[in-house]
């Protein structure tokens, strides 16, 4: 079994919101056992629990909100907390969006590690997949299978661009998250940028916080951090979205082309299906090597 964990010290940083384009200050604060992950909009005085029940929008990012007060783009920070096994934390934000940083989770991970991680005197609760469950919508499928550990598989298919078919399978633990998933950046197509901006989104987006694809080319001069960076980023998003279940999910989650909207619908249906059971024993996290397949 594993004990619940929080951070040792408060840590503060700031960055630009990807969609709003405005600077946002953020503080990560230690929290007591059984507190969970809670956001606090400091400028509005509103607490928002990181729960699928508080998701109010999933267009281009996952947005949580309460009483008309929202926080956009929570997924990369949530993925960092899930990946580093932080169960209890208070995230204070002075604005409507978690900063984009470099489009990946690596800065959040570094700040959390800088704050330090401490065990708390209570066992962590897992949601264990007891029975197979399948969620489907046109073109998208997500499956949950019983598994002694936290494993994620993602199958990506892009309409065009380099490496349009990618698949990755990862045994999730602190080490695999840090080295294989956290550095993978947000990506998008140049043709979509204009559409996003017309809708008041991606105003803070640039080549310094996203991989931009134009036709068959990656526009970022430094290139990709991994040949399959896009599939890895999809896993990163999924880890963040799945943490909105309220506890780590023990099982193997396999996705075909899901995004924020389908990830959240999947969590709701999975919980409603009764396929999950609460358990206090840690799943054995097998140290299998990362498997990455290039289908095309
Ligand atoms: Zn993302």
C-alpha cells in the first residue's frame, strides 16, 4: 500500500494562459490528508474541486467551474499531480486559466519536485477496474480493463501531417511519467489557429508552448522531443482528465482517438456502470519498459 501524499512546501510561479494570452499567477500549497485536489480562484474567492462533476467545458481544454467561475486548461497540471502521486493539494490561481508554460507538464513537475513530496498518515484510495467496460461514440473508443497497476494505451490517428498514426502503451509510475510523458507538448494544426483565435482561444499560443503542424511539416525549428510526441501528449491529457475521477484509477485504459470531451464522458459512464471498486491496496506497478509502436 502507499500512503497519501502532499507537497512539503508552498511553491509559486507564473505563466501565460494558452487560450486567454494573459499572465496568471499560481501557488501550489500543501493540504491535509483526504483533502483531495482542490483549485481556488483567489481573485474570485471560489473553491473548485477537481472532479468530473465540475467539468463545464471540454472544447480544446478541460475547464472546471462552480457558480459561473471557471478555470480552464487544468489537464496538464492534473496529469503532473496524478503522475507524481500527489493526492492532496490546494492550487491557488489568480485568473481563469492554468498557465500553458511550454505546452507540456515538465514545468509543473519541476515545481512539484522543488516543493518536495511528503507522505501522510493515511492509505491512498484507488478506484480499481473490476470488470471490463467499453465506451464508444462515432470514431472514438475507450476501454477499461482490470489490471494490477496503472497502465494507459493510446491510439492516435490524425487527419494528416507527419506520423499521423501513432500508438503508445505505458505503465504509469513517477519515473515513466517524468521521462516519457511529462515533456510531450500540446500540438495543433496551423489552419486551426485562425479558427481558434476567431473564437477567442489560443491567444497565448506560440511555437514556444505548442508544436504547430503545417501540412506535412512541424514548424518548430527545434523539431519534436519524441518521434511519437503527439501520442504521448494525448496520454498526458488522458492522465489529467482521468484524475477528475477523484482518485487514481487502477486498471488498463485503452483509448482510440479520444479527446477531452470523450475522456470526461468515459469517466462518467465508467463510474455509473459500477465497473470500479474503491480499494486501499496499492496495485503492483510492474516496471515494464515503455513500449512505443509506430504503426505507419
Ligand atoms: Zn494537452
